[in-house]
């Protein structure tokens, strides 16, 4: 009876976390969204007035933001819709910084890296944790999404810098970031890396990894791409995202369990 009362009291005090459990499905959909955001943003910017596209991207971002912050628990399609809009709008921010403002990729990479470090530093200073299992208050959710947006902008700038400024090309950049993406997982398994550090390191790497391969498939052969076109790549990736998110919505295989969350709180 006392245990039941404790659980109910904790439920009232701490609402369910607003982010999914980290499973293989999480990383698959995350990589798909990063690639889709890159190809979609590039297609829209070069086929529609770029200023109009940025405005529309911002409106989509705001709508998804409102949906995510309106619900009281994790809802797969709403969460991943927001991630998609963060991916698209974050890419637009990074691209506008370079194309419109003329900021070199190296400089924008450094600036976005500073923003990301600041986002994580302020989050940790205020909340004393960066764990995604702790996203159970409105303030922590704001910190979480601020960090996510910073990682998307940084990842876009990094992938463009390695492909263009460092002349690695899209495929070589993708291989580089794939290797970097695997490091924290191996480090956690073999050398007991801190789990929170390993997660966020891998999370940051998903952006340039997905963006590099999206550009490799979509960009012309003259700039080391395969030439399938950003529009085609964007549509294929969108279809895959819908399939996976639909699966997660039905099966709920990525919902963090109450018992695990309470264990974390203790």
C-alpha cells in the first residue's frame, strides 16, 4: 500500500517524460530525419524563393513546437514531427548563414559549436543533469529542444565544411561521420564511457552523418554526388520516416517505461 502511494505521488509530482526510449528504432528514425531535413531544405531553397522558404520553415517549426509542448506525454508522431521541423529549419538557419550572410563554413561551425556548448552548459548548471530520462518538466524540455536545435545547426555546418571546405566530398564525409558515430557506442560497451556523454556525442554525429549521405545521393555528380536529386531523396526519406513512426505509434516500443523512470528518480 505504501509503495502504491509512493508511485502515485511520484506520478502526480513528475509527469511522464516527453522523449522516447533510446532503442535501435530511435537511431534509425533520427538518422532518417537528419538526412530528410538536409535534402528537403536544399530542394525547397533552390526551387522556391529562399526567403519565403525560411518563413514557411519557421512557421512549420512553430506549429510543431506548439504541438509538442501542448501534449503531456510522449506521442511518437508529434515528437518526430517536431524533430523533422527542427531538422529542416536548423538546416535552413545554417544554409542562410553561409549563402545569404556569406559566413564561411569554418566560422559558422565554430559559432554553432559555441552555441551548442552554451546550451548544454546552461542546461547542466540549472538542472544538474543532461539525461534524456529526466525530461519531465517544462523547463527541462525547453533546455532539451534548445540543445537539439543547436546540434542540428552545428551538424549541418560541419558536414558542409568537411565536404566543401576540406574537399573530402560527400561520401568520404559520410564515412568519417559514420566512424565517429560508432565511437561512443563502442566506448560505452568496451570502456564504460559515461552514458550521457556517449548518447549526446552520438546524437551530435547523427546530423552530419545523415546530411552527408543525403547530399551524396541527391547532389550532382559534378560535386561528388550521385545525382538522384534532392527532391527524390527527400520523398524517399519522408516515406521511410512515416513507416517507422507509424510502426512505433502502433507498437509503442519506444515509450519509456514508468518503472524505469521511477528507478532513475530514486
